[in-house]
């Protein structure tokens, strides 16, 4: 999908999913704030080529429909500054592809010391924040920490830490992006917690969650804390595409665009 063939591809892909223009407009508007106010008339005009929607919406629709978007030279100039925002450790993947084949559940008292040190180390490298300092600031007891450790052929490849009393998610770590997807999928499908309090370390991720109509409850150490129902979040097509493809373009361009207009999450909350 690109700017030139956008009208034709939009109509083809929408019809392939047996969606009316009205239904598709409603799905977009209910899934992401960037499409707030989009209606059937607008979809019709886009498909006929009567009007051209913004790059952020074209990119968002490509994301929603799991399509790769091909930028022209002018669009590359517009979007390239946002690419720098995505150059953070949590978005990097330099590992072999692993498949999780075992999950262990521990507490602070039962986890091996070496494993615990590895978890603390990977969290610090990914997020540049000591989550124990974050945790202790709320005067919570480490006795309530639940530790899920993910293995592939005996190798520890990922982890989830959360507080069992407050349902606060403390840390998610993985050896690769593919493992991160599997860890998040496990969290959405198998964890018994209906909702979790999730701290967003990356401002673009905070904006992304806010754009999915999730409202942060409070802020701590500059992080926005969201109450999230993992199963509902996993059903949002924008989140699904982000998790499955690892394509960060829409998320970071949306945040960059809003920040330039002083309408990003830092300014509106």
C-alpha cells in the first residue's frame, strides 16, 4: 500500500474482509484516537480518490489491515525524524529465533539468585530504570512479587514480574522480539489477572496506549501508569499488528506528530 494506490487498495482490502464502509469507519474510530470522527462519507471519499487523507491515517490503516506501507520520497522526509525515537533497546532484535517450551512460576524466596540477577540486569538494560526503586516507592512488600520465567530448551529467554496484591506489572523482559511477542501473548491468554497496572517506560508507548482509549491513572518517576485488561488489549487490531510484525512506524510517527503539535500525552494529561 502506498499513497498512489491507497484508494484502490483500501477498497479492495475492506471488501475482502466483508466490511461495509460504515462498519470499517466505526472499527477504526473505536480502535484508535487518530481516527476519531471518521465516518462512512470519509471512507467513501478516500476510496473514490475525491480526498486524500493524512499520512498518519494512511499509515494507520495499513497497520490496521496488516499491510506494509511503501513511502515515497516526500513521505520519507516527513516520517524520518520519528525513526530516531524508536532507536531504543526494547525495539532491537539481534538474537536467534527461540520458541518458549516451559514456564516456571516463582517468588523472591524460590527463584535462583543467578536468575534473579539476570532479570534485574535485563530490565535495567531495556528500560534504564531500577524497578525495585519504583516498587519500593509504593511501600509494597516483595513477598507479593510473582515471577514468571520463560525457557526455550533449558535457556531462560524471558520473564514477567507483577505484584499479586495490587496487580501492578513490574517488568517484561525477553531475549528477542519474537520471544517478547510470545511472552505478551502468554500474558494476554493465560494469566488469571483480568487487569494489570502497566507502567509505560517509552513515551511513544504511553501515547499508543492512550490512543487505544486507555486512560492513565497516575504518574510515577515520569512514567504513566495504565490499567489494562490484557485480553481486551490483545484484541485491538492496532496492538495485534504491532505485536505480530514488530513494525513501530505508526506508533512512533503518531507520537512524533502529536508532540510537534504539543498534543501528545505529556501535554494533554
